[in-house]
C-alpha cells in the first residue's frame, strides 16, 4: 500500500514538472563568463529568436542590487511576441556577493567599458576605471556576449538617484515612456565622470535604438518590481513596432 502511494506521488511530481517545463519562459541559459573570484555570469533568453533584441542588466554596481527584483520578475514572464529578450541578473556577481560597488579588483565596471575609456583613480577610488580598457573579466564577458546577440536596446539598472536621463529621437521616446510607466522623473543624471560607461559603449557600438540607465530609488517594493518588468515589456513592444 505504501509503495502504491509513493508511486502515485512520483507520477504526479513527474507530470507537474513536465507541465512546468513547457510553461517555463526561459528558453535558453548561457554562462557568458566568470568573475574575478570565479562566479558564473549568467544570461537567460525569454522570447523566441528573430525579433528585435532587448537586453536587461539587473546589476553592474554590486551594492545597487534592487534591479534583481525586476530581473527575477522578468524571468517568470513570457516575453512579448516577436521580441528576443535577454536577462542578465548581475554582470558583477562578486560585487553583488560582497555588497560593494566594484568587482573583486575594486574596479568600477561602469567605467571599464571599451568606449571613451580613460584612466581614472586607483583601487579604493569609487570610480576606479581599471588598469586598461575592458581589463576586467566581467567587462570582457559582456562585450563578447553583446557582440554575439547584437542588441537593439539595453536597459541598465542602478540606484539610487531615482531618475532617468532624457534622450533624443526614438530612444528619447522610449525613455520617456519608461518614465511615464514607472513614475521615475526624466532628469539629467550628474555627479560622476562618465568615461568607459557600459550604456554609452552599447549605444556607440550597436546600431539600433540604443541603451539607457534606470536609476531606481533607495528601495523597490515587490509591486514596483512588477511595474518595472511590465515597463520593460511595453518599451520592448515599442521597439518591435517602430
Ligand atoms: Zn550605479
């Protein structure tokens, strides 16, 4: 009798997990590289290949981790039809684990990208740009990954200035839409020295719509994370339909 019950339980677990597998919105998982301390950097595709490519990066500065709630949410949602959506929860897994801005070499990865790079600071300086352009394994992994997917749009999460910089042309309209949907005001982000910046590198390297930074606030509620995930879908559809 006990054996029979066990068999029924196993059978129902098996059928439940095969149903889940069919509904799983994640269609592809790639390990695109490893951090200085050897942590994997993961990218997940939701949405079929063929449409415009949109990539969302939850974390680049390790101590600005609110974007993870948005990428977690996006990984449970089917992408809009005709959009190839890629999610990178964190490109700085060491910084995320250590709760620090830079990677394990104390490099500010958002000053290390190979466009308009300039030497800046030393380890310990908050915007330390690294010894050379794209010196860090995390930056190299993202550069190679982006070259392979050729994104049309990138969305990069930061904290905690609570704003989105305005943009020009169609990219400006996408930023404006995202701002309206989430309530983050459109204001010029200032206060840093912006060399070797990831979104600027993306915009200058790939034709298409471009890339922008979303500066979240100090905290992000679970319902805010859902609003942001939906905003990603809506601006992705703008790119698809333009
Ligand atoms: Zn930041």
